[in-house]
C-alpha cells in the first residue's frame, strides 16, 4: 500500500490563478478550484469567529473564499462542474468562455455537473443555473433521491430547464461525454466515503456522500476530489494513494472546533468531516501518500489554516499540503 511504480508521469503544472484563455496542453486532467470554503463561505455572513474577523479586517491576513466547488476538464476547453454551489454565478468567471455560436445568443460554459453529495452548499447552484435550459447532471442514486424527494432541487430546476440525469455508479468507472454527446477520454469513478447524510435527507442511503476520481485514459493521470470525508481506512488510503493530485476535505482543524467556539454542539467527525490535526487526523494519515500534489479544500470559516501566517497553516504546508484557494488551477 502507498507504493507506486515510478512510471514516467506527465508534468504537473500549477497556475496560482486561472489564465483567461485555454492552454494548449494535450489531453490531461485539468482541475480548477472554483470555491474552497465550506458551506457559508469565508468570511461567513453572520460569523464573527476569530478567522472571519481577521478576513473582514484585512483580506491579506486571510483571503476570502467562495463555497466548495471544482471544475475538471480533459482539455482546458470542455469543463465539468463538481458540485454547484450557491456562488456558482461568480465562480463561472474562472472558466474560460467560448463565445456563443453564430446562430445562438446563449452559451453554457460547462458540459455537465457531477455531485459528491446533496448538501445545500453543493447543490443549491443547480437551481441557480436554471437559465441554462438544458443541464447534464451525474449523481449517485442516493444523491438523486435526496435532490428529488427531500430538497426538491431537481423538480424545482426541472420547472425551468431540461435536466438529463445520469447515474454515477459506485466503484465503476464511466467515461464522461460532453454536452454534444462526444467522448472526452476522461473517466470518472465515484466511491462511497464515510460521512453524514444531509440533515434533511429522509433516509441514509448508500452513496449519499462520495469521492470522485478522474482518470485520463491516454496519460493515466488521476485527480481525486473528496470535499467531504468522515474517516480514512486502509482501503480508502490505498485508493487515494494512486492520485497524482489529491483535493481533500479540509473542513476542520480539530474535532471540537465548533464546540470550543460555542458555535455548534457536534464534533467534526460526527458531522462527516475528519479533522486535519491529531494523530488520527487527515494530515497524519495522508502525508505518507506519494501523490504529487495534495490540497485541502471545503475549508470551514473557523479553521485557522485560513490565516496566511498561522502556526496551523505552517504545519499543513510543512507536511507538503497546499491550502486551497479559489482560482487555483492544476494540470496533471
Ligand atoms: C457539510 O459539509 O457538512 C454540509 O455542507 C453542512 C452544511 O453546511 O449544512
Ligand atoms: Mn459542505
Ligand atoms: Zn467564522
């Protein structure tokens, strides 16, 4: 486990902010962090915790972030959203846009939306994209049920737009097709992770929370996106060890973060988020993995790693992790 043969790999390129035009790199996995904060964003509108205060007083001390979302692409031109956050409208500015076709006035700058769960921070954006008229959605059957029966985001969106829903099977790779139906060469595989079903879900169904692995068939490049994960066992660590780029749940620094601040009464793990710190925290468990790039995302506004000069930030970076920032772009 955690060993990988030293096969020659395509270069991993990191752009601190998204270039406006599509790069000329051949088919690889492009990953663009659209939003790196957890639900509520950073600073959160009603929050005066130390980190939110710091970000409001001086954005250089702690840079603001929008709510959790990623875009992936096989070529830098066709993009798939992973989750659709309530900030999706502003986030789409990070995606290089093709102009509308000569016969059309409108253009949707992405080919589809994949979901890791049905939480509000990851799915409210679907309804906000209703002007798109036709949307292509990939979700596990558990997530689709919650969006249909519980939050009703899917029927509400369908009152405005045609939503083509494809099932994301668990533990089986599927090739993504672009909006025209053409093959992309980019495969996605969803795998169930320990987590907490949304509090409005009527049942806890298998596959309510998943991680996604994107795999380019030609180059073998892999990107794992796991914005919510309550625990890491050996099987999960082994799966993640194969990723060149790992984008992982950085919600909380400690398990009792919200309790100590008097903001909540549940621990991080009980909320479906393994904390970063501690001997069984995600940093200790993921640091030995050979992934070429590891990045925390879905960072809650209370997490001290958001402070650019905090000791916690130094610990994370010292262990080889980057703290995700909106607009960060990777090519693997
Ligand atoms: C989560 O990540 O656990 C959820 O998005 C929580 C929430 O904001 O309701
Ligand atoms: Mn969330
Ligand atoms: Zn806060």
